């Protein structure tokens, strides 16, 4: 029971990471919390220091937060698969939490194979953190009883644009990804003054940008041979 209580404390502090099976017995002082995460060093250090100080002030003991970074979601799943035999023998994956990743990682890749263990948060915490379980079709925490993962952030993708620039270019607001292929979005203006529509009239900025998208830095080398030859001749 104490092991679960300790993990819940860190979960509440993060509001809320993703919980896994307990790793090992905890001690009264100098306790250790093992977290697998893809987060960068600055984020990890900030949360570890803050949680350690919060725990010291509240409970009078320190916490050794040990981060393990195996890579992204695929590498995290690969770690669990490699630890299945160890779990069968000892009942532990040797970590406490996975922190960071999308709902597909936790719902499909970690929950379905049975890598996650549920935990019940108090009703007041759930009410404050999650007024509703689903937001715009995106689940904010697991529907299991008790839940086996909790969302710590809500992220998505979209198109960001400047309406003033669009008005200047006299182009409509883009609503689909394929509309960004319109050359008018590439520069201001996309074509040289008086040039005919076509590749010969496109300004250098959108033309060079198009090459870099296929990872060819061709435009960066154009003219280098001529320049070097003239330099050597001098």
C-alpha cells in the first residue's frame, strides 16, 4: 500500500503522469522513484528538484528520482517486451512510472498487452484535473476502473498563419494541409515582378525551400563551381 501511495504523490504533483506496476519496496528515507520518460534533461531536472523539495517539506524525507531514457514510444514498448520474463519471475518491470507520450502509446501499446497497473485517484483530484473524461473526442484518462493512465497535457497539430499577411497576399485562410502547396504561401510575393507564371518566375525563397523539403541542399551549391574557378584563376 505504501508503494502505491508514494507513486500517487508524484502523479498528483505532475497532474498527472502515467502509472505502472510498482518496482520495489520503499524505505522510510532516501526513497527512490524510477521513471521512464522521453522528456529532455531540463524538464526532468526541474520536476525532480521540485518534487523532491515538496516531498521533503511535506513528509520530511527526500526522494531519489531516477530517470531512464530509452528513446521514444517504440523504444519504451521494446523495453517492456524485453522485461516480460523478468516480470513473470519477480512481478516487476523495475520501474514505477512512464511519463510522456500520447494516448496511443498508453492505450494501445502499453495497456492492451497488460503492462499498466490501475490506480484510483481521489474524487476531488479528478474533479479539479478532469472536469470531463473526453475533450473534442480525445480521452483525457483511461476509462478502466481504476484508470491505468492519466493525461498530463493536451497537445495537437494545426495550421498557424498570420491574417495580416494573408490579406496582403490576397489569399484565403488555409484549412487543409494540401492548400499549403500553393506557391503564394511561399514568399511575399512568390513571383518576381512582371514574371510569367511558372518555375522561371518563382523567387528564390520558395524554390530553395522546396528543395530542402526533400533533403537536397542543391540550391546551396549552385554557382559554387563557377565561383571557385574564378577565384583560383585570380
